[in-house]
C-alpha cells in the first residue's frame, strides 16, 4: 500500500469540517510551497537528492518568509543555496516606492487616521483584516535603511558644477497633538563632471527659512558637496541668503520661470499676455549680448506704464541672466529649475494617495524612496544631461570680471 504524501497528512485533520477557517489558508500555503519547490528545482537543474550532470547548485536548508495574501498572512519556507541566492517569482519584492507607500499607509492606518480611501487601498493591497504593528515595523525598517543609506552617502569628490534647489509642500501631523500642518520638503539635484544628474539630498521641516536651508546645504557639504559654480533656484529670501553664506564663490541663477510669475504680478491682467511673449523673446536670442540688449529694451518699454515691472527687471537682470556666462548648449537646462520641478511632480503624484502623513519620518521614507528610484533610473539609463566635453568648458569663476563680480 503506497505511503500517503506528507501534505495530505497535514491537511487531513482540516477536512473534517471542524477547522474550516484554517483549510483555505493552508491550501494556499501548500500550493504556493509546491510552486516554490518546482521553481528552485528548475533553477538548480535538479530536484532534491537527484543525481544529474545538469545540476548547477545545491540546497542548504530553508528560511521563513511571510507573504500577505487575500486569505491572510502565509508563512512560506524559502530554500537557501550553498552558493548564490534564490528568490521565487511569487515573492519578487515590490518596487521600493510601492513598499514605502505601503508602509506609510499602514502606519497611518494603525495610527487611527485612516480614511475611506485609505481603507480601500489597504483592502486592495491584500490586508482586508488590517496589518499588525510588527509587520509595519519590519517593512519600515527595511525601507528606512535603504533610504538613509542613499541620503547619507558620500558625494563625488570631483564635485558638481551645477546644483538645483527647490521645495514642495506636503501635509503632515506634528507633535503630540497630531496637528495637521504644511511641511516643507526640500530637494537638491546636482550635475557631476560627467554631465550626469544625481539627486543629492532631502530635508523636511517647518518652513523655507534661512537656518533650515543653511542646515540642509551644510549637510550636503559635510557629505562632500564641492566644486559648485552655478546654483539654480527661485528667489525665496531664506534660500538665497543660505546660498550666499553656505556656497560662497558660486554664481546664483534665479529661475526664469519663477521670475516670470513675479514679473506678471506687477502687470495688469489685460497686459500679461503681451509681457509674457516679450519676456520669452529675450531667451530666444542667440548670443549673450543680444539677450542683454533685448532685456534692456523690454525693461525700458515697461518703464512708463508699469514702473514696478521695469524696476524688478533692472534689479533682477544679473541673477536671471546669469546663465549667459556658461556654455551655450547648457543654457536651456540651467536657466530654470524645471528639471527638478519634474521630480517634484513625481513626488506629488506618488504622495497624493497618502493625503496626510502621520509624521516627518513617513514623509522622508516615501519621498526618499521616490528620489532613490529616480536616481537609480538615471544611473541605469546612462544618459548624460550634458557631454563630459562641454562640462570641461565651464569657466572658472575668476576667469572673467563678470563672473567674478557675480560670485563675490
């Protein structure tokens, strides 16, 4: 008489109907375990104890792994190998950002701040009965280690000629009172000597004050930020003061997009279209001299009817046109923060589902994961923003009187 299969013996007590609630999860566990055994056998080229010339490796015990499913958490046994590693396809890790999003939402869910939308997402993620604090802690710890390693990594010794700084705002809970307030999320992006983009850092705080920005930039310098020749940002007072103190000797490029918005505030709505078109024509010129001339002509034409706009143009000229002292094929990508704005748009898209973050750590976890994913994508993509040859033509700040004056 054939000996009954072990799995059949394990399931037999559950078939009498007295443990019906355990049967379905155990059937799911058994089925998934069998799939894992078949996959590892194919991976090694031989089954357990099988002699085969095609064998590529040997087993070395098991490790436990919990899998969240629609029928609850299932404990699976993952084969270990003597050499190398094996991860079954059914346990392929979620993309890092999705893990971070999952962790943040679960943390909010446990904290009692869930909404109907969050509840629906929790169910869609396979946790209809909720999720334990130990699960959240495990997921958060894994993501936090990856994000913190990324945000504290040493920066390239060769330096970053161009650095972009910008901020976006998210809603979060603060303090014991768990009061909902706006949290400033600031991000730095740099272009290294090879012309490749890198996301350099992240900080979360109350506002874009000078001490806040200064602390952020100082931390970047501690990690190795150097060689900065042009800093691109908006004209937020706290930021510009921090740049002047922390990045002395660099040139500041005032974002032309933000400047255009500031300029239009000095012009009646009926005339804004005309001013926008005229300002755009400045940046369509081919040479630095033509750009300066067109800028001055526009400022003069505005002086009589819109004196505040003309005064703003005179005041901001050198800052908005700082790009003209750098290689021409770089102009379109260094005269605004648009490249970093696209990263901020991705941050907004990925964080929108959370709504209100339970704390700053949750913001850093999710936003940091977004930045890490984008950074890795840029590195794997291999594309340069600028050629290494053109990066080598960036002038030293003391090479021309104009640059020397701007960087003073």
